[in-house]
């Protein structure tokens, strides 16, 4: 079995009857959504809230009952991928551009389960460029402020055009080198007017499920 699939399917075991479940975005979350759909067909009762239009479409197509953000007060379990995960529950997310909705789900989740293959496990965050969601109407000013933090932001493109998030915003991919203090960088990024959200999820993972070569799956709990 694919390593991402192995991690995703293990994480789905945490879902119990009656839960509200946050659906992540990306190729690893895809396997979780698919497995959740199978369990719903087998009789599991749940309601799901999706972190992106794409995940919402998958859920709808596969018969997972959906609710919107405005209909819920908390989420029991969110299962989502990551671009990097360190050993202290810190993540870089947003490779798929869904970081804002993903972070809202993670923040309000009783348990945030991160599913990764072993290539995403790192000592220190920072090899993956940090996605920063910015408003489109003040892009130059916002990019200038980002540069003052010591990065050369690159506006993300898709199919030769500027990439737009589900919220209509842009993504600036920012290399900061090794991120020694993720909490401080997150604070400074969120102080910039024009930054909507950034992909640093500081101590937000409650559980990290890692698919490893040879079919082994490891579980780290941080709560
Ligand atoms: C989307 C994300 C994804 O979880 C992250 O990019 C990992 O994706 P994949 O599972 O495809 O490697 O943060 O915004």
C-alpha cells in the first residue's frame, strides 16, 4: 500500500459514530476522504466539513454528509496532510493552497490528526517554501513587507496564471531557510496588513500518523 494511503486509513480509525469531522486537502487527505466514504457506506454516522472546494466535491460525489463552517461550533476530529511536520507538533501546510480553511478547522478541532509519509518528517521546518495567503488588491505592498522579513516571496502560478485560493486570494511562497522559531515567525507574518494567513501551524498537530517504508505506520501523540 502507498505510504500516504496507509497513514490516511489508520487515521480514519479515530472517527466514531456521531462525530463532526474536518476533511483536509491534498493527495494524502484524498485517501482519508475515500476511506471515510467507505465507512459511511458501511453505516458510520458523521457530518463533515471540508477545507476546500475540491475536498467538498469529493465528499459530495462519494456520499459523505456535509455541513458548512457556519453550521458547527466545534470539530471532533480533523484529518489533514502536511508539507512538513517536525517532532514538536509544528507543521508547514498550504502546498495545495487551502491553508486558511485548514487552519480554521485545525484550530477548532478537539483532535487534529496529521497524515504524512515519512518524507515529510523533518528535524526543523523550512526546506518547503512557506505558503502565505495575501489579499490580491495590495499585493505589491504586502510583498514588500514580506521581503522585510528576509524572504524573496514568489507569487504562486497555475497554468500560466496567478493561482487563486478558494477565497479569491493569492499565495506568496516564501523561503526563510531553517525556521528556528516558528511561533515568532508566525506572529510577525500575521502582523503584516494584507496577509490573510500563513502556512505555519505552530503546535497544532495533536497526533501525527506517518506512513513508513515497509508498510509500518507510526503514531505520535502530542496531547
Ligand atoms: C493543502 C495542504 C496539504 O495538506 C499539503 O500540501 C500536503 O499535500 P499532499 O498530501 O498532497 O502531499 O496543506 O493546502
